[in-house]
């Protein structure tokens, strides 16, 4: 005989090897939690086995599955799992010790499949992630998010499944247009966004072979960024959300950069996010999805901004950051530059370093010395990267965080990538850096972040406005 | 035949739903910097008021400028994405045409929009709304000289432009505008774009 126990009928829990107080505490702390228990018909007051599970919207996770010791190998586990898979009409996942062959055999009997291995999940033992799909071929209901990003000079639309698999991404970049002006001209960027928006939408749907009707929600970068540029994506997202009755999910641009990592592997909390881009240099601690604590940030210029300015001083074309990275590989570290902000904070400062490069370049010119561009690039990059590494390392150690993710356009910098990996290895921190294509602005990251925001129930109404600056949330 | 009209080229939202000769719902409100926030909610109210679904619209008429660059993009983006995704015929008109057509008096009309630094966006239209002077980004003095050629005229402005006598302030007649342009040929939503009548400053400096 089976009984389902929830917060409401906790009093009907029979006595046995499961303590009522424990069950009560679990159900108070876990709003998704439920128990299904097994008792014999002729002794309904003695608990013999149970499955403790969480029903989280459209999926189910088994948290615990246990049969009373003296009654094992009598088919109770079998009965429980059979009943459970019958009543739960959703995809089910669970983790099991890799060496628990009996349990794995039982799960496989009821249609569970091994989908992933979790290294050292149970202290020294690996865990197996197993999944039971609803029907043959159909997994838990897939969630498709359409993301739109237009915060700077890239018009991008992407469709992402379940926050991790890329179905389609289209990016229309204006880099060649803005190159002529030595930087992004906001009004020109806005004008191109409005011209591109329907083409980019159309192409992404064509690539995905999908209709908007099949999308579950629309995620949009509402800020921070160039206001005129943001507005085009925002109005497009709002009208689509209205026309198709799809939830509108507001996404902070930096949250997008951080969640670019979830396109590669799931985020592991607690984690430290190092955000490095043309507009940001920040260290952010995350204890859970969308729980951001800013530990520190730049007090003046962002690192990417500093790279571009230094590039201009030494005569490299916009965008100069990647070009410095290339030059630095062939140069020698011969110029003396000051290491910025050697203090105990998690903050950064790059304007002093920028000024030092400008002064150095002037002085060399006045003395009639030829500026060795590649050497200056090497020396500059060494100092800039070192400053980022030092503060990141400090934050990881102080906060005892074992997962580091790197985000933002400057995460494409080769030297930064190498040095971060080296540093992380030294202190046994697992590091995740998204592939190049997800580092620069794109809508895939917005849709990925949008998926988790959607799961958390975040919604915006049609009065959502774009914001040129806004704290990460 | 039901038409949706959208004009966000100034600090006002002018929008309406017209069925045959009747106006079912309209909005004429000043929003200034809140236009991006309020435009779509106000347009949604028009559907609610007229008890229509967005799918019931047979034609979208949208103003593509001149005027506020950011403002124009709000209306154009809403209109073009709407038309594109639901496959609804769409056409664009200029804000200056809308101003001339809305005028009551039978006169030569000179609609003008402030473009700052002594410049305006302006055009000249005769009694039958035929264009006599193609809309341009032009020095105020220059267009005023042009105006002197006519005897019986009215200058229509959106924002007050100082130094102009005998100006009328723009009161849009959405029913009249929509009826006038109802049969204007539709274009592909992809090519529905603002016509700013002015390059960006960065482009001007470069040229």
C-alpha cells in the first residue's frame, strides 16, 4: 500500500525508520518536496520503505530512496519504484553512487538511463546522473528561450534549449562600420539595429526551423548598454511577447555574460565570476542562480577600455584589444610600468596604467627613440593581466570558492586565459572560460540566462524600459 | 478594413485604430522620455478598447520621420516586427505629411519640426496636399524665404519654434490621415525603416 506524504498530511506518517521531525523539516525547507511511502496492508502503521522526491515544475528529482534494512530483497524497492514511475508523469532524474550496482540495476529496469558522471560526487566515489524520460524519445518538457541582444553594436537573436543547448544564433556585427570612427558611434549603431532586427529574427527562426509559437519565453537585454541600441531589441521583444502571449524575461547584460558559461557546462555554486569587457571589470560571487554579490570592480576605466585606448596610443586600429594581445606574443617585456592598485581590496584601476603608457610613449617620442610597439604591448599586457589575476586569486582564497568562471569580451584574450588557468590550477580551483564566440556580445548568453530567470519566475510587463546603467541583479 | 496608425516621431504618442470611416480608439499623449516605456502599453489599450485582436488589423500605417531619432525607432520597431511576424500589410508616411493632412484650413501648409541649432525639418504642401517642396533638413531662415513665395499659407509646428509668426500647433486628425493613406502601396516589413533626413554627426564630420 502506498501513501503520499506532503506538508498537509504529515500526521499520517507511520512510525518506523523515518523520523517525523526530519520529514517535517525537509518539507518545510523544500517547497517542492514530497514522500511516497510503502506499508503492508495488514500493518499500515509500520513504514517499510520510501522515496523522497522533489517535483520542480515540469521535472522530478529523486532525493532519497530507502527500504528498511530487515525488509530488503523482498521486492519492496521494486514495488515502490514501479508505483512511483506510474504516478509521476514527468521526466525523473537522480544521482546514485557508481558502485551501488543493485540500485543502478533497479533503476535501469524501470527505464532510467545513465546520462552523466559526476566526479567524486560522494566524497571519493563518483556519482552517476540517471534520467527517466517521459516517453520513448521525449525528455522532460524542453524549454525553448528566444533571446534578443542589442546593447551595443551587435544585433543578435538566439534560440536556446533548456538553458544549455544552442539551437540557432545569428549575430549581425557592425564592427566594420564603426571601425572607420575609431569606436562605436551610438546613433549609427541604433540606426543599424532597426534596419537589421527583422532580418536577424527571421534568420534565427529559419536556422532553428521553428515558429515563435513553439518558443516558451522571450529573453531581452534591458541594460546596461547604449540606450538607443537597447531600445530596438526591447521594443521588438515586447511586441513579440504581446503578440504571442509569451512571457517577457528581463536579462541584465552582465548576467548574460556570466551565463554564457552554462552553454558549456552547468554552473557550480558557490562560484566566483570574473567579468572583463569593454565596459566592466568586476568580481562577483554567486551562491545560487541569480544571487550576485559584487566583491569589487574597477574604480575608473574598464580593462577592455584601457586596452583600446592603449592600442590607439601605439597606433593600432579599433578595436585594438585583440591586436595588443597578438603583438604581445612577439614582444619582450622591456618597459617598466606600474602595477595598478596593489591593495587589499577586490577593486581594480586601469586609468593610471593607461596614463603611464601614454606618458611613456610621449617621452620616447621626445627623446627621439622609436617606440617598440610589440615590447610595449608585452609589458602592458603583463601588468594588466597580473593585476586581474592577483585580485581574482585573492577573492578565491579569501572566500574559499572552488569554481571560477570568466566572462565578457576580454575573456577572449589569450594571455589572460593562459594565466587564469595556471593560477587556478595552482590553488585547485576549477575554471570555466566560454569559447570565443560566447565571450563577445551575443544573444545565446541572454537566452541561457533567460532560461534560469524563467525557471525562477522572473517576468517583466510591457512597460519594461531600457537602462543605460543598472546594478547586476 | 481596419488600420492601425502609429506615430512616435515626437515626444507624443499618436496612435489609433480605424475601421472604415470610424475611429475605434485613439491615443494622443505626451510622454517625453517615457515613450519607450509607454508606447506599447498604450497601443495594447487601443486593442482592448476597440475589442480587437492584433490579428484583426488589415493594415499598419507608421510614421517614419523626420523628428526625434530615438522616438521614430520606437514606433518603427514595433510596427515592422508586428507586420513581419503576422504578415500584415504595412506602409510608411512622413510626419510632415501627417501634419499637412491634419490641417483644417484650405491653404498651403508648411509643416516644420525643430531640428535644433537653427535648423528645422520642413516641407511644403499645397491645398490638395501635393508636395511642392520635398521634406528637408534645412536652415530655418532658408525655408522662411522659400515660404515667402506663397501668399495664403500656414506654418504648422509640433514643438514651438521661436521667431516664427502665424504658426499653428499640430493637432493630428488620425481618421483623416489614415483615410488619406489607406490605399498607399504596402512595402516589405524588412524595408520599413526611419527616414531621418539627416546624417549622424559622426558621418557629417567624416564627409
